[in-house]
């Protein structure tokens, strides 16, 4: 494969994608501080990170993009592969299967910026597959005037630098709200005892926008600037069939059409785990493709990463002791136990005129029961707050009593309780 992305350029993309978590590669493992690719691609890798898994490359990121639980789906596809009555997978010397420069699985911020990097800096033709429908327009006021639907993210210095590097920052910044500082209330502080801090010592100002508005900006930027280079394909489910296809030179993928009523702009849907129950995918009529580079920005479900792990385990299980030593470290996903699970509720609110409307407001209870954080949704004083509660808290349960929630605010967050009317409390 020629024209492979240089580690420095990948690192610039990862600076932005750090909001989306780690990235793993079939040939190695990438974090924001390390890049690993196999020796066939001419990039050095340490013994700890090198995985001689396939000469075709698969990259996996988490947190941003399509999410699905597809073990049953994959099993059906593999059953279909074994049945020549359904469809036939071409032999390794069959040229009928399309061989793509790069495929990106997941059309969130990670996936779309990865596609831009590959097309702009390495002249790749890229196909991006996303299970959800296309994102809303970043200028659609019927969507973005509803602050209750916002899932806000902040872009700091590294994220802005990466977007600037790929000539997207100007478009993104036009949709952002600047946040120059914060006001914080310590536990048990009174309503008028918040401490304001303006960050004059920082080289850049944090910029905030809804996560799906960022997706919409990147989507529009691609349509305007990368016709013929990046193809965006929505409501598609990508399933890996063979990471070692054609003697390891490519990855074999199956693509199915999906229909979903899942709405992007509802905050509770961001990072959702179980799209399978919300979607219907046609596994009987599918397209089979191959690609030299597979980037999986497919959300916290990590569908591609899980399949990479399974394939690597199957390959290692077939080896003898000395073969395993020669093969090198296994590919595996590090799973962490969430020992502090929180349920969040989004709360739109308008700050009083005596407060600055461009600050991040935060408060918490002494016992750690409540965390409250609010960011500006626009320049008009509208804020989108998040109330975080422990999973077993009575207020985190469905259909909790609005009167009890009001008392909770009055007792622990009186400065914010005064900003919320009874209808809003009942909605929360």
C-alpha cells in the first residue's frame, strides 16, 4: 500500500479525536501518545504495541459514531458466506470485488475528520458508512433552538489545532459559543457565594457546541469540498468478514441497508449502546467490499474492535507454542469496570442578568450525591445544564416525584432552583 498516513498527521487527528477515546489498529495500537503500524507499512512500532495481525489495516476508536450489538447479525452473515445459494465471496484472485482505498465505519466527529485527513493529505478515496440517518443542518434553527436536546462538548487547544490543520476550524467556530471561564459553588456554599474565574492565562478560549452540530458542520464541509473524494453513506451497517483477506492485503466487509427511527439530536441517544433494537437491517441483500484501510469510529459498542479481537484469538488458538511467540502480542480490548455509574438529566435554563452568560457554571453536594454542570448553549444567555446522579439515587429512577426533585434543588442547588419553573422540574 502506498501513500500511507504519516504518524505525525495521524497524531494531529488524534489530538482532536481525544474527546472520542483511544484508537486501536489491526496492525498495532494507537493512543494520542503512540502510533504503531506494521513493518510492511514502513512505520516502526515497539514490541509492546506491534500486532502482526494482518497487512490490511483496521483502526478502531470509541465514543463517537454508530453503535450496535451485532453478534447475531454477524453469525447470520457468516452463515450466508458459507451458503453459495445466498451469495458468493470471490476468491482472493477474483478482481470483481471493489477494492477501496479506505473505509470509515461511523460518521461521528472521529469518522468524518479521519475521512477528511485521508482525502486531503493523502489523496485517498474514502467511503464513510454510518448506521444513523444524515445529521441535521448546523443552521437549522428548528433543531438548534431547542436547548433541551443539546449534548454539548468543549473544544480546547488540541481539538481546535486539529480542526485548523485540516481547514475545518473556520466552519466549526462559526457554530460555537466561547467560554472564557467558570463560576463554581463549593459544597454548602450559599447562592451568592459562587467563585468566578476567567482564564486569562490560557492561549486559546474553549469553544462549545452541540455534538451533533459538530457532526453537521463536518458533514456539510465534506459535501462542499470533497465531492468525488469522500462518499457519505447513511443507514448502513458494516460487518467485518475477514481481516486477513487476499493474503492479508485487505479487509473483507459486508454492508447492509438499515432503517432506524433513532433520533440523533436527543441527548440520551448520544453514545447509546442498543441500536439493534431500534433498527432493522436487511442481511439478505448486502454488498461485499474490500478495503486496504479500515477505520472504525463505531462508538462504545466497538463492533469492529470486538471482531478484531475474536479473529486474533481464533488465529492464535490455531498456532503452536513457538508460532505464538513468533506471532507476537495478542490484540485485545482493555475493559474497565464502571464503579461510579451516573445517570444524567439535561436541563435547559436561562441565567439571570447579573450573571455572565458565557461561563461554565458548576456545583456539587458534599456527599457526592449530586453534580451539576452547565455550559452556554448560545450567546443569548441560554444554558444547557446536566444534573448527574448516582445510578441508585431515587431521583435517577423513571417517573420520580417532581416535588422531591424540587426539594433536592432547594436543599443543595438553591442558586439554580430559582431559575427553573415547576413545568421544567416536572419535565426533568
